[in-house]
């Protein structure tokens, strides 16, 4: 039943609005009954296509995160339990696959961060963060003794998200770089649910700023200079605003047929760029977005028209795959070749006009990255 809940929840996110959308202090009031068409070109100045190299040694099954750092593209593949590093043009540079329990080895990679002093990887199988240099030479392991996968970091601290726990717990553990627990945040009641692999994102980092939002929560928090999480933005959907714990809601309202009509709207993913906040959501299985200009405070919400790609029939962001990424001032969408080549879907038929390299694409190729650079 837990997996049915995950699949159902994956599609029931939110709706948004037109010029009647308003901002009250930190609250975005969204009129979900009024939608507008939004041109992507109003927010994105450039789209770049990267065709990832394919070989017997480089086969990607399911991308869960992409980072762009110092002209390198880091790709975490869940199926092969491998971190790949490509050039800016998609040629392979390195591959980290060291499965085991010895020094520098891991059980199951869940998340990663790239910094000037190397690569940090979250091993959910050993409750640890592993630190490698930029050539993947192992440096050290930082233990945290939690069933935890997602994390974010700066030059001083790690913030680690604790997965559901059968006892009351705090959702975020803050550690220094030596592994010492500094503080814990966001208390939560006991939760018997298993780790949710298909869910809304949790952390974003833009320059030196750290952001967090609980899964399917409408409030986004920002780490401030006083070492506290402060409310940054809260999305409100009027009478369809959900203000509670979704797992608790389902456990109390599940009927005999194991189907519940969820009457609310909730945020799915959020992304923070230099000048914009982007949140995505669904209504009746249809995807919508809310763009918030961090300087002018202007808000637009509704269906996004990707007018930067000729004959492009897909939507933005591609939130249904659950693994879109944000890195620096870019949004990164991955597209598997089958979607581009399929006559049945037809969403991506204009992509070959954007990049000549896609004309010889086959179903055996690795995914294609679409890198949207925001204004």
C-alpha cells in the first residue's frame, strides 16, 4: 500500500494562477482556478543539449541527480550505483563504482555534492558521507549513524535529512565537517513509512545560500546568518491548501478500497536560481509551474510553453520523472532516447532541430541532458 501511496501522490501536486496571484510578506497566494500560459523565454535565456557518451563501460539506467562544476558534469545513476563524470560536451572522464565495505567503498549511493576540495557522497547503506578528491582518490569517511540519504553542505557544516523513523525524531541533523552533531531541526512524530525514493526534493543550494522544504510541504526555509532556518516562501492555494502530514492524512482516511481522493494541492519540487524561485505542481494529472521573481516580487503561475525549442510538445519542468536537477543558475532535465524517438509520445520531436547531434540518436544511447540557463 505504501508504494500505491507513493505513485498516487506523485501525480497529485498543484495548480496555479494568473495576475490575480499575490504576495503577502512571505506568502504566495495562488488562485488555482485561474491559469495562464507562461513563455519559458521570459525566464530562460539559453538551452544547451548534451548528448552523454555511450559505451559498454558507460551505460546509464536512471539519473537521480546532475551537478555542473568547473566545466564537468557529474551524473549519479541509481541503477548502476555509479557516479559518472563527463566533460562539458558529454565525453566521459571518470567513473566511480566501488561497491563494498572497505576503505573508500560504499553500499548504496543516494546523493552527492561537489566542492573545490572534492566530491562528497552519501552512502545510505553505511550511514556515512564519503569524501574523495577531484580525481576520486578516497580521503575519509564521516559517520552519522542515521538512515539518511539526502544532504547539503557548505564550507562549515553538513545538513542531513533523516528518513522516516518509528520513534519521534528531528528531520534534519546538522554536523560540522568533522562529524560532530551541532544541532537538530524540524521535529516530527514517529513515522513507520519506509524511505520514499519517489518524492519531492528537499534541499537546494544557490551560491552560498542553503534552502530546505519538507517533503510535500508548501513552506521553503532558508538558512540565515544567525544559524537558524527561517521561513523564505510559503505557497498558499486557498481552500485547497494542505497544512499537515500527508502520511498521517492517508493513514486516517484510507477507505475500504484503498483509494482516497486527495482534495488538496501541494507543492512538488522547488528550484532556486539567481533571480527566480520555481515550484512545480499538478492538477488533475496536469503539470503547472509557479515562477517568483526574487527582485521584482512578480509571480506567474500556470502552464509553461517551451517556446525556445521548435515544435517542442513537452512541458517544463519534467517533474514527472522525479529527478530534475538544479545546478548553479541552470535547470537540468534528462530525456531518455526512447522519449525522443517514440512516435507514440511525440513530446520531443523538435529536439533534433535544436542540436544536430541528435539526428543519429538510437535507443541504445545514454540519456540526453537539456541544460536551461536562467536569466
